[in-house]
C-alpha cells in the first residue's frame, strides 16, 4: 500500500511559528482573531482539510479510534490543530484542522505525478477574430477568464525541485491540489495500533460511516457574498458567485479556468460539456421552431383535416367502436381537433427536421471532441492517462481483496479478486439488473392494461351521442385524449418511484462487485444506472411509437392483449395517427422530469439557503468560523456529478430518439439548460461544501453512451416517420392513388378507410346501442370481395414505401454522419502543434538541466580534490588551483 511506503517523520515545530499549544498565541486569537479564516491560529499555516466530531454514548471506542488515526496522520507528516467544542456555535462539535507542510506536499505530488510549471509559455495568443466586438457583451473580465498565466508544465519530481518555477513554497500548490493530496492520505491512513494490524480499519470513509467523525471537507476560501478580509486569500468563491452563479449572468460565458482551478478538472469538464451542449441546442431549437412555424403556416392548406371536419365527408362516415360493448359507434368528424393538432407536428417539414437532427447530433459529438481536446491541453491533461488511476486503487478494494499476486509489470505483490468470486458477483449483479428491468416492463404492461380498461370506461361516460360530445368542456376531451393524459401521468409517477428504489440497488450491486479503481467504479455504476433509466423513461414512448395501433386486427377478428378471455382489446391509433399521442407522452414525461428536477435542485435548497444566510449573517465574523460555516452546508457526495450527467443524458435521449414527434423538444431543453447551468453553479458556490478536487480528462463512459444514443436516434426517427407518422401513406396516395391527373390529397380520408359488414361482427364486439358502422382504419378488401378483409395491394405498396424510406433515410444520415466525422479531426491542428512544442521543450529543458547538474557535480568534486591536494606539503600551485575552482 502506497501509504505505508511513504510514511514521513513527524516534523518539529517551526521555531519562527512557535509551539502549537502556545498559550499567549491562543489567547490572543481567542480574543481578537477573525475566525472567518482559512489559516491556523498562527495565521501562517493554511487549513487544507477539516474533520468534525461530537461526543456521544459510544464515545470511548470512537475516541480511541480518533487518537490512533490522528497519531498516524502526524506520523505521515500532517500537522493538526483542534478547536474545542466550547468554541463552536452549537457547543458540542469539535473541529480538527489539518495542514500539509511542504515536505508532505512534495512527496505526494511526486507520487501522483502532478504537473507543475517549469517555464512561462512562449506560444503567442490566438489572433483576434473579425467582428469580435460583437461578443463583448457576453464576455467576462480577463482576470476571471484567465486567473493563471500560461506555463509549460511537467510532472513534479521531488529530486529536481530547482527545475520548477517555485517562488513561494506556501502557494506553489493551489488549494485544490493541496486538498486532493490530503484526502489521498486520509483515505489510506489506518486507525489501528502498530502491534495490531487490522486491515479493515483504514481510511476516513470508514470512520465517517461508523460515526467516529461526522464530516470531512476542505474549506471554501471566503463567503460567497463578500471578499475575504485576509489579503492572502484568493476570494475565488466570491468571484465565481458574482460572475457565474447568479441567474442574471445567464447570457455570459462560463469562467471555466476559474472553475477548474477552484473545484478541479472533473467538475470543470462537466460544466464545459454542459455549456457546449446548451450552445449547440440553440441551433436545434431554431430549426425545431422553423418546423413548427411551417406547420402553423400550412394549417389552412391541410386538406386531410378539412375533409375530417367537413360535415358532409367526416360527418357522414360512421366508424367502428374502439372497444367492445362499452364503446359506441362514432363519427369521423369527432376527431377534427386532434387531426388539426397532429398536423402541427406531422407535416412535410418534420421529415427534414428528423434528417437535420441526425446530422446535428454528429456535429455536436465531433465538435465536442475538439473542444475537449483543447481543454485537455489547456488544463494539462494530455498525458494524464487513465492508467494513472491505478495509483488510486479504491481503499475498499485493498481491504476486501485479501489475496495477493505478483504484478508482472511492476514485479510487486498487489491485491486481486479471485476469478470464481468475480464470476459469482458478476452473475448476481446481472441477475439483479435483469430483475429490475423486467419489473419496469411489468409496470409498463400494467399501464397499458390500464389504458385498455379505462378507455372503455371513459368511452361509456362520453357516449351521450354518436359524435361523443361532452357538455362540460365541449369537444376538447375525447376518450383517446383522456386515456392518454392520465396514463402518461401515472407512468411518470411510476418512473419516479422506480428511480428512487433502483438508485440504492445500483449502488449496492456496484459495491458488491468491488471495482478496483475509482474510474472502474464510476463506469460500472454509470452503465447500470443508464440501462435502467433508459428502459424506465423511454419504454412508454417506445410502446406508443412502435406498438400501439400496429397489432389491432379488424372487426370480427380483433387482437387482445392477454387473449380474448382478458377482454382487453389492443389500442388503435386515432385517424390522425399515433404521432400526436407520442407527442403528448413525450411532453408529459420530459417536461415533468425537468420540472421535478428543477424543484429539487432550486426551490428546496433555496429555503435552506435563506435560513443558512440568516444564520450566517446574524453571527459576527469573529464568532462564526469558516469551518463552522462550511460545516452547515450540504455535503457534496461522490455521486453528485453522476446524477447531473444522468439528468442531461436522459434529456439528450428525449431530444434525439423521439424528436421527430415533437420538434419543440430542443427548445424546451434549451430553456431548461440555461436555467440548469446557473442552478448548478449556484448550488456549488452557495449550497455545497467545497468538493475534493479530482482529475478527469473527459466525461468518461457518458461519451460512449452519447455515441450509442446518437446512432440509435437515426433508426428510431426513421421508424417514427415511417410507421408512427401518417406521412408515407399520404405520399403514396398523392403520387400513386389519387384520382384524376392533378396530384391532390382530396379523397385521401375515404381511401385510407376500409368497410365492414355489420352483420358479421361477433356479438361480443357489438356495442350496446348505436347505428350501423361502415368504416375502420386499414387497407383491406371490402366485404363481398374474393379476398375480403385481407390486406389489399395498396397496403403492400405503402409497406414497401415505408421500408424504402427507412433504408434511404438511414443511409443518407449515416453517410453524412461518417463523412462529417472524417472531415472534422478530433484534435485541432493548432492544439497538436502546441502539444508537440511542449513535449519538445520538456525534453530539451530536462536535458539541459541534467547536463548543468552534472557539470556542477564534476566541478564540486574537482574543487574538493584539488583542495585536498593543496593541504599536502608538496603542493606548489595553491593559488592556481583556487583560480580554477573559481
């Protein structure tokens, strides 16, 4: 274990600082020092981490653990200072402040290969772009956007300290790096006695779980609403709140470099991705609005809806009942309103929008790769290989894997999980995921059964007349609409409940698998959660898009969900198609999810923030300490970013997989994300304790998930346009079956309906009352034909056209996707040149450094030998030797 190999000696107190428990200093600070500070009582040593604890009924055991743990921390070289509970606001909480001196920071910076500057960058800044003045309203001050100068960097080497640009050892490592190093030590420090080596008694996480400590966190550098009084403090939290976290800054760019410096690269890359995704949504939203406006402007040219609403055409067509017994016959013009609504989203522009979104998603992913490559270079992540994570093996893996084997590469013994145990855990994990996936499918089947059963109930209530009018709200409510809306709401509630339950299950089975590294743990949890969320959120949309109305049968031979005994007849689509129902389903689930998420993220913490602000601002600064203020904030859990990514990726699925049914989905997502960026920024700066800084060169497994969703979206949108929309049947009629020489949609409604002989309907399907029906929606031969009630030739023509459309659309979009991906390199040429330049300079400077160091060693050894020779009596040329040494 790395911790055991790097134990440092206890450092003696600095004579210039004085003893830690120096009474005069303590009294002076107690009486006059401003406690809103990030320094020890001496005002020199910076607080890098804080642990808090309270006395309770199990105090003796916990006190013993704390004594051993703190003693081991001191053996590792860390310096500690305790704030008594009498000094705390609640009079019961102790605070242990931790400082990492230079020797500790240098040792672990070498181990973790942290990059530090060795030379100021000599690469000229990019030239100004023409018309750049247009972007000035969206810009932030230069000192906020670039809080640090540009340097060439190299991994820190403790043996070559003079190679790096070290002006002040106290400020050489920024606070984010300092807290990362201290946390690395805390997670590997044991709390057992030297004579009793109990390997499971290791790490701050275990002490937090068993209640020995109540919290562990690094400190914010100041209040978010005012700068720190100490001039040595950077006040970066204040700048982040002022220029980033306030909603009035929604049109401003994000200070990504300052975010990275304060919170670390992992959080910085998340906000960079979220901001870039929001920017790209603007173009998709504009095209979606154009498509919707086209539907509105072509409203009056919709001949199909006019025929449905016409009392002479739609009013004269009586349709077959949509359910057995309870449903009555209905006239076609009763669906007049839904047909007009359907035209807004199901028109010729939707096809082009679906193709555009297939290309947009490719551009988004390719341009993000370029943006990510630029950030990798600017944030010194180019050589940060994921293999470096092996140095950060999870403490849980080291504790639970008792077996040891020789690593063929390092030739050292390392812990490992035996293959039989790994297989057993994998099988149990897979079975658990499969069980929960089946549970979701079962719930969806239950919702479908609800739709089928309740539809009949709504229909029986609403059958006052053949036109199915309702006196309360007129013709706005139909059985289809009432069933669809209530089923969507019930489905959304089920989604929220299953999400809450499965989150705990996913974490449990991932812990059970005992992943080796933090990266492996995150990737496994990501895949499990996304698979579940994919089925949970999208299954109802897949049902409406690809199954509803596709397996209905025809009068006299209907298809039932669980067989005829269930009397649950499969749902039919409305005459306008199932696209409007898919739009309703998508709108309720997507908008509902965003509303619930915003309430959880903004409104609830707002109440907590109001109370916390009252408490914080009511205390004098000399009494309410910096560590107490941060202690009262919410803890940022290890899954904090995970849930943020998951929320955005699920949204990405909604606006790509089913966007052909709702072109305004990108616009809703854009509005939500503009709010999301500032809400997340507000939470990080005002609601959460400062997270431990962590490195990441990309968005991890989420990038692969986005690629899979992007490819799948091309297929789903092609199938939606072919089988859910009514576009293909209309085009086939327009170009192949319209009567006369002029291409027109007149007569399409009559052409798309089939006729049935009422006398042949079984008694179980007959409604309780009503008039004789004449039509149902399908392409079948009429009664009396030699092939009566079988599919006619037009049905097969339409099916062939649908399959041809799918093949053509998929090939066109995929060809464009792959061409764009090939045309746009993942790494910009400028960045490649800079990377090569930096590597060249690192090699050159290291070579020159080693040569100069060797010259100095040779010179010193030569001087030493000549001085020794000069002391001998026979030495004739003492002055000559001295001059050579000089």
